[in-house]
């Protein structure tokens, strides 16, 4: 990244943010843009919708596996070549998915796409490399907010692509974006090798170092609990809205447009609170919103006839809570190991994705009682998060 280091500081940061935002845009395609195509995928491959939902969980596990190696290797060989290699692999996987005729080849290329997507974890390392202090938290808040905007628009974009080119449309656009980002990263990033130790030794020692730190693991577990609430809902939302409630793809897209507004509101709220209250208070407020969303969901499901609004309204509270929690705890965790940003980003992101994949797979098994399953999950996750955050506070005060 020497070229970026040679730029004036402001231009360097703008370039980094632009690249991170483009990677965020690319990252929503493999899951969020594909959501409206669940019925078409189910019909094309002659598989039940639960199999398609399970394939998303397996996709996330593939990302987690890839991240275990990409982050630590980037600490040794630099960010650029790992990022370029990952994008190339995910591009090949996306092309393979687009031309697949049978389900097994499709799943093979989906896993290949997932392995390449593991390079997206380097966004956290880039933020750690190029920003300092509160700027890191602000950039992460921007990243989470941008994710929310894109999540809110993705189903509508997916509906349009489904209408235009069928379920393959999302993969076509994904590949075009991946090629564009590859070219921009190749042009604007120079390589740097922050760590001069052998890869194998660095890999093992790095993970032993970060995973042996209670504060690091605790903060990323908080992020994993918060993210799992959002991700579990996203994975089962096509079943809830299109299969069980009978919404069209366009109506489903409009529902998630409102859902994405909670991400945006949460991002603005997190930015405002970041300048006014202590980080620990912000985390407690976010977990409190997740906890509150559970009784609201159960109350609405009991008092009113099941509808998109009775499901969506409590999810707005839950997602706003998620956006308050994640940037703060991620920054707290990453600042513990500033010289091992790649290992730290991979270890933390792997914790998040493994938890999200397992929990979403479990939730998708209870399709007849999804509101109860989601609500009970939120109660359990938020309560565990509050207890863990309290322990982290005591640990910091020692």
C-alpha cells in the first residue's frame, strides 16, 4: 500500500473508503441480491426452499473457512495480492454458478465463490492500517450504514435482475463488479508486508495470541451475537414473506427496503452516540433494543393476524440495535492487536460468520414457528450479550 501512503493523507483516506464501499457493494450480491430468486432457484434445481436457505448457511461457512487463512497471510505478504487473488477466485465461482445446470455443480461453484469472498475481511485490516482513533470507529459506522443501505436496495435490485435475466442475473452483475474492483485495487493499492515472520509460524502464533485474549474474543462474540439476529432473519425472510405470506418478489423487495431503513437509522444513531456517550453505554443500548424486539414480535403475533408488518416492525428495532453494537465492539477488539490486524480481522470475522451460519441453519429448520424461534433467539442472544458485556467491563477495570 505504498502508493496509498505516498498520497496526501486526505486523498489516501478517500481512496481507501471508496474501495471499502465498493467491496461492501460486492458483498451484498451473493446473499441479499439473490434472495428474491429463492423460488426460481428452488424451481430450477427441483429443490425445496429450505435447501436453498441451507445453501446460504453453507456459503457463509465457506467464507469463514477462507478468512482463517487470508487475514494472517495478508500480515505476511501484504493486503494487495491476497485481495486480488480472492476477488479472482470469487469471480470464477460466480461465473460457474451462472452457467450451472444441476444443483451439485451449482453448490460447488457457490463454495468456490464463498472461498474467494473471504478476502472481504481485509476491509477491517485496511481500516486498521489507514485510520486512527475515533476515525476507525466512524469508518466502521459508515461501513455498517452503507451495508444497511445496500441491504435495503438489494432485494429490489434482485427482483429487477430476476425479471431481466432470471436467477442468473445477480451472478452476471456480481462478476462485472468483481472485475471492476479487481482493476481498481490493482491500480490503487501497492503491497506491504507488515510482518516479517514465516507464514506458518505467524499463522499459528497469531491465532494463539488473539484467541487467547479474553477481551478480543469477548468483543467479537458480542458482534457475532448481534449479527446473528440480523442474519437469521435475512436467511428465512424469503420463506416468511414469499412462501408463507404469498408476497410477490416486488412486494418482498419493498418490505426489505423498509428493513434497510433501520440499518441507516442505526448507523446515524451510532455516529451521533459515538461522539456523546461512552462506548459501553452504546453497546448496552443496542443490546437493549434487540431484547425489546422479542416481546414486541410475540405481542404482535398474538394480538394481530400475521402479516408483513407484524414481522417487520420488531425487526426494525432488532436491526437498529445491531448497528449500535457492532462498530463499537469491533473497534474495541481490533485496537487490542494493531500490529496483527490481518489475523485479528480474520479471527473475529470467522467467529461472526460461523455463529451466523450455524444459527441461521438452525432457525431455518423451524419454518412453521419462525416468529417464536426468532423471538426466543433474540432474548437468548441479547441476554448473553449483556452478561458478556458486563464481564468485559469488569475485565477492563482491573
